[in-house]
C-alpha cells in the first residue's frame, strides 16, 4: 500500500455484529424464551433461524456471508458453520488489522431488519427491554477495544418518550450515534417529515448524536418480490440494488420536509447506499426546488438542497470505484465516508464466492492516487468528527 493510505487510521462506517443466539434470552428476564428473539432449528427451511414465538425472523447465517463458499442467498445453515470472526470481538480485531481497518461502526442485524417483528410483540415493556438488551450487548461486545468499535444505538421508535430516554442512556454508555427508520410511516407511525419527530431531532442535535439511516430499515416487501423463473440469485441481486437506492427518498424528505432547516447542527448518514448517484440526486433536487417554487412557498429555507446536503448529510461507499471518484470530484471529500458492510453478502470481504479484494488493496488500487488530504477526510477525518473518535 502507498504510505499515505497505510498511515491512515481507516474508519469503516458500516459493519454488523452477528448476534449470539442467547443475546435476548440471557438478558430479558420478564418473559419466557419463546416471547423474545431466540434461535431454533426450522425444519421447513432447513436452517437455524431467529424466531419470536412461532414467527420466523431470519436465518442466523443470512448476515454472516464473509468468506462463505456459496453465492447468496445461500448461507451458513447453522450457527456452528458461521465464521467466528463475525461474532467474536477479539478475532475480528485480527481481521480488521489484515484489512487495514482501524475502527468499525457497528450496526445490528435482527434489531435493525426485524424491527417490525419486535414492534409486533404488542407488549410495550418487553419491546423496550429487547431494545435496551441489544444496546447493552453492543457496549459489552465492543468493550475489548472501545476506541475501535463504535456502537450505533437502536431506538424504541414506536414510543417517542422512550426513544429520547434511550438516546440519553446510550449516549452516556458510549454509543456514537443512533439508527432511525427510513420509513416510520410503514410501521403505522407518523411519517419521517411529521413534526411529531421534532423532539427527537432536537435531542439528537443537543447530544451530538448523528442520525443514521441504514437501508432496509423500513418496508422490506421488495425482498419478497421477483418471479421464481428469474432464479434466486438474480432476484437477490435485484433486491439488493433496490435497497441501495432507497435513501434517495430519505434525503429528499430531510431537505424538503424542513428537517435540515430546523435542525442545522444535526448530521445524517445514508448508510450502505453508495455515493455515485448522489450528484444526480442533488442536481434533481435543486432543479425541482427551483422549478416548483419551493423558495416562494418556504422563504425561511435559506439554502438549496445541495447546500443543505453539504452542510449536514453524508453518504457511504464500498464497491464503487469510478462512480465514487466522480462523486468525490463533484461533491468534494467532506461528505463521503468509506464502508465495507462486513460481513454481509455485499461486503468487501474476499472469499470463494466473492470477487471482492481486501479493503486495503481496493483502496490502494482505486484511490491511491488521490490527494492525501482527500483520502484522510474520506477514510478517517469525516467519520472521526461525526462519531467522536479521538
């Protein structure tokens, strides 16, 4: 690697910890194991999976694809088949070192993609216990290297007061940001731009907690689409791309809904959605803004959408090379983060069924000729500022 990249303490802005099977059953005391997320064998699907009661959530091996020898949606069928580096904090540090990664931002799997199932438990006390148990687990898991593992807090977003209280609790525990749904309206709650959420935005702004919009944190119905004649691998590829693009709508809502205007010191991150499309999206927003007379309707909005973005919003890339370079050229380096999505199916994780190369090799080959100041911002400084890394 060129020395300029080798010497940067790279912060990976999107990774996931594969939850241990006893995460909730060992922590939530007010209910039997059947009433909280737990793992058991699913005879119908032929794999170990997460369940709440008799409702299947997802296979335990779905998110643990780094180094797996088959193409998605095939996945490890049992917990015992999963690479321990996906769930063992000490082993993961070794992998991070080999990839040239100094720190990882940590997101959940079950607690993120199956929030609707937890909401469906219909027991408010138990729902909150499950959220708090996960956030406690994150801090415990990362305690072996708290300067390298940067936890993002899950929120009981169906209860605004509980959400703000959990933000305060997690901020005190060391969480570096919070996760929020792209589409709370999907869950029967007020839509993203509703003033209902203003107390939460205000609390996050005051606490210095960035709001992270990870893809697939709302309506998951696209995962059920695709004609069977297409084949499972083609359908899986199509579904992934549809999710990657979903945060374009989120960014438009943050700007056009006045959230950026009302909370100018609050930062937002579009996670696992790439950056190559962002210049076009901002051009489109600026055009529509002017063409639709938004400034006349809202004279209080003093900036264009592209200017609000540059002030407050960040995007993350992983596999993009030429498109990422174009985005860097158009946007500048101040709003772009690097991620790997380890250990998910789309991650930058070399393996028998992946064309990925190690992150340090990819960065060297695709971006090694960029100015040092640009690389330092994208690979470290931007994320360090957002997530309070010293």
